[in-house]
C-alpha cells in the first residue's frame, strides 16, 4: 500500500498477521482530501473483529447541538454527518455503539463540549475539531470501558494561557478501553494531551487491555502526555512531535513499540519512564531530546502497517493531520 493511500483515507493496512514485518515507503507529494465513509482502520482497531462504525445503518446529517445529541444516542447502526460548527457549554455528549460521527468539512468544530465513548463498541469519529473544553466538562474526547474505536483526522486543542488544570485531557483512554487506533490527527496547544490509563491503582482493570495505536499524528505545543501510557500496549509510529516538552511516558508496566517518529523544536523528554515501563524504539529522530526508557519487550504487533522514514514524516504529516478531509 502506498503512503498517499494511507494519508488521504486515514487507512493503515488492516491485514492481521501473527508477527508482520513493516514496509517502509516514501511519501507521495499528492494528497487527496476526499474521503469515504466505507473506510476502516488499521492498527489495534482492526483487531477483535474490526471496526466498522455505523456502516450499513441509517444516515443522518445534523447542524445543531440538539440534533447531534439525539442522533448519536443508542446502539443501532448509524452514520451521523455534522455539517456545521456547534458550540455548547455542557458536559460531554455520549456516543452510542455502532456509530460513525463524521464532519463533512474542516469547518466542523465542537467548541466548549467534548464527546465521550463509554461502555460502547465499534465507534468511528472522523474529521471533527474539538476546542476549549474546560475541565468541569471532561475531556475533549474520552474513551472509557469501550472497544474498537477509531479516531481519525480530528483536531483537538485548547490553549496554554490558563493553568494546567483549567482544561482536562484532549484525548484520554481509560478504564480498560481496548483496541483503539488514533490516526492523522492534530493534537495541539494544551498542557496534558493524552492519557492512557488514569491511575496507578487501576492495575486489575487495565492489565491486558489498553491496546492502542497512534500513527501519523501531529503533536504541537504540548507540555506533557504525548501520550502518558499505563499498563497497556502502545504502538506509536510516524508521529511528528513539535515543541512537546514531555512526549511518550511509558509507565506502570506499559510496553510500547516506538518507530520512525520525529521530535523537533523545544522537546526535552522524547521517550522516558517515571515508573517501570518499557520501550522498543527504532528509526526515530529524537532531535534535541533522547530516549531514556528501559528496553521493552514489545517487538511486534498483530497487524500489518506501512512505515515512512523518519526524515519524511514532517512532509507526510504536517498540514495533512487534523480535520482536513471532505465528505
């Protein structure tokens, strides 16, 4: 599979193999922003039966908060297109199982409220911006007790004009969330970006879960949690870190495979641990920082994927990650 197919569609190859060998490709200069609702993810969301969202179900287009809230409720198969920006100051809107939430263009931004995938399965969220969700209203995008979730081409942000607790996380996966893929997204201007596993005391629930892939994402102006990873299994490849103080923190027994990522600008801790995590790292450009994490055990993952050389990651990701698609 050529890289332009990966970037334009948000796909990684989804062929499940016991221990595949990744291929390495150079980026194609072209980038087709047109996307299709029939696309499915690679990474960990391709496992456990795969992730199809609301494909084959009803199709609805919404443009207001009330319409959106009603459309995403329940577990029946459904594709919910959002056609306009929406602003509200309420807590997170809960997304039901078997649902695809898709922004029709880059103009679709949720301001002041986030979304929550909780006690659900088979959910796709694509081409949505979420901004300025205060801590009292929860994370911008939260995933809890849910399986098979694909987050693709989202733009998540706040600001760093307030203290670090004014906002909560931009993208947190907790309480045994599992089989998750996060691709082609822009995660930026925030203190505490992405948390996997919410507490050191939650080992019983989280062990054996929290299998998450982060690929082709642009992390920009982040203080920490790029991501912070407890207990689970993480695969991070072809991400571009720009001015990210604390990047990948593998901790509390987490094992991560970190391949062909690049760190640029003011980055002080690219890959590290604060408590008993491990990492297998290859092909990375740590820029001004370094890898201080102990050697890990995660050398392969159960799906096929395509790597871009670290030297080509910036061109492949910057300007393409985020809510840049058209449906």
